[in-house]
C-alpha cells in the first residue's frame, strides 16, 4: 500500500516555505507528486531575522512567529492537496521542519560536564498543534532536539535521505545543499555516510544583494559575475575558525550573519558593493570546495541542490575549484533542487511514524541513532 506524506521546509534563506507531497511505496521508494511554494512577507522576514539575535520580548515575538509559520505551512498543505486531488484523511503525516532561529549544539560543553546533563539546544519556530488543527493531518515536528539530547549536532539531518536518493554503488558521491547555510553529505559505497555544514550559503549573498540592489537575491549570480573578488577580504572571511574545523560540525545565522560580515568589512573599507558580492559568492564556493578536498577527496561527483543550484555563477565557481569532480544540479538526477529538502522532511516523517531511527551518528556525532520528531495527532 502506498502512503502519502507532505514535507515542509523553510530554511535559513528566509524566502518562504517549500512543500512537497510524496508517495512512498511498501519498499520505501519515494516519488514526488506535487510541489508548492509560498513566500514570506518582507516584514515577517525581518521579524524572523531579528529573532536570530537577542532582543526584547523574545518569548512573545517567537510565539507569534510560530503561529504565523504554521499558517504559512497550512496554506502550502492545502495547495498541495488541491493540486494532487488528495484529501487530508489520505495523508499519513506532515513533516514540518519549522524556522531555525537559534542553533547552539555543543555550545556549553563545560557546563554540561559540570551539570552531568545536556544543555545545548536548537530551536525551530513552529506551532505544530495549530498546523494539525488547520490541516486535519498528523504533524511531525521538532526533528532536531532528540539528536542534540543524545550529544549530537542535530544537523544536518538530510544525509540519510541523500543516501537513499543519490548514492551510487560504484563511486563516492558528494551532495551539496546550498540554502541560507550550505551543508554536504558524503556518500561512500562501503562506509558510513558523513555530512556537515560547510558554512555560509545564500544568506550573506542575499542580504548584501537586498541591501545594495533592492532585489531579494542575485538572480543567476549575474551581479556577482560583474565584480572582482577582493583577495584580502576573502582571506579575512576564510580565516573564520568554523571554516577550518573538522566535522562533525553545524552552524547557522548565529555565526554567519550581517554583523559577522560587517566586522570583516571594517577591516577592508572602501570595497565596492559589486566586489563584495563577488567575494561572498567566492566564499560560499571555496568553503564548500575546501571541505570536499579536505574530507571527501575521493568523491567523483558533486550533486548540488537548494537555491544555490540555480545560481549559475556559483555553480561555475564550484566547478572551477573542483575540476576533478563532475558538478551538476540535482535536477539531472531526478529531483529538482527546490524539492530536495522538503522531500527529506516528508521522508523523515515517514521514518518517525514507523518508529524507525533516521539520524546518523557518523554525521551528527550523537551517541547513537535515534527516532526523531514529536507527533501531533490530527
């Protein structure tokens, strides 16, 4: 019997909600039946961005944001059901990622050792109870907390899904997701899957483009392609300790945010805005390429998904820095770039509903594999 699941993802790019409705057959094979997207309004994007930093009345603002995200998610669910002609009663569950506003795994190791307990945390805003109420479908949410409680990074969670979709029996394949933050999965034929967050993806590029051109993002990287990489600024950005660290590791806007960029720019005044954009694109490409060369040198192919796969200039820079690899979009491998993460959370909900583990200790560093997510019945 085929089961239907919906996966919903709103990532660190803050552009909006991607959703897919998938069919999963008895063998576990997944097929996307529909895809929908709804954008976040600019004032709401600003609210979410502000919640990434300490501010006044955060509990109240966070709660309201969680309600608003649930309403956006519900809109995508209803669009998908109408698009695919499937009723709520026929959908087994929704996998709802929520909006990450803080990600602090292993941030308090000394305190944890002293208290003999886990004090790290990761926070994704979503009101899953409201989403279940608005859709009439079981909701699975809070996927990351259990892995963090088990001593893991809680991220990335998609490598297990990448393995099922993109792995090859005859070669090592790397899958790079470039959302607001970039993360990579390394799929080796006979070894455990590894994966980690490389560093900034689109978040800084989008911020700079919005600030200086009024456009939400640099379409196809056309603006960056007109600039020149500022070598001294690039060296300063690449000196960030996180980028030099070894996996397992994960990050977010807690580190790679406009304040971080501004501190680096203060050391290099007078750089033309178009050259900053070119340098930020090069930063994203090099952070990913350097990690591949350090930790996945045997990879033969790089499959790119997420919004970054639609940035032609970024794709060319990745190919330039990784000439030994075949660099291609996930579209060429059966799954369009903007559907991959949402499909992953549909699959994660499928695993949760079956009480099957979905985390990979080889990726997150947790003490063991765990069943992820909390279930909110319809």
